[in-house]
């Protein structure tokens, strides 16, 4: 059995411009992740999206309600996509 999989960790709104903790180089990193993601989707290989999400009502970081930057839409999980 092939053990190849793509694991995308913490490509989150708060790391992009306008977020709570903008990271340097986040746009090129996201572009690379998007290329890898497309390759894995095309090959129908397993993909795992991992993100932190604040559950406290007064949280100011990793909140669900923040608008999604356009650049992050490229790596969003497909609504339903079994890999097997």
C-alpha cells in the first residue's frame, strides 16, 4: 500500500494580511500549497487539512467568523471528496 499523503497544517486566515498574525512569505507559501493540493487532487491521493479553531466565545485568534481572504480559497477542502 502506498503511504503517500498531503498534510496541510495551519494555512489559516489569521496568517494572511489583515489577520491577527500576518506571516512573512505567506502568499508564496500558499501558492506552493495550492500547487501541491491540485496535484494530489488530480492524482486522487489522500489529503488532510488541519487547522486550529478557537472555541471560546471571546476568542480573538483563529475565529470562524473572520472573512476568508481570496488567496486562501485555493486550498479549501472540497465539500465531499473521498480519497479511496
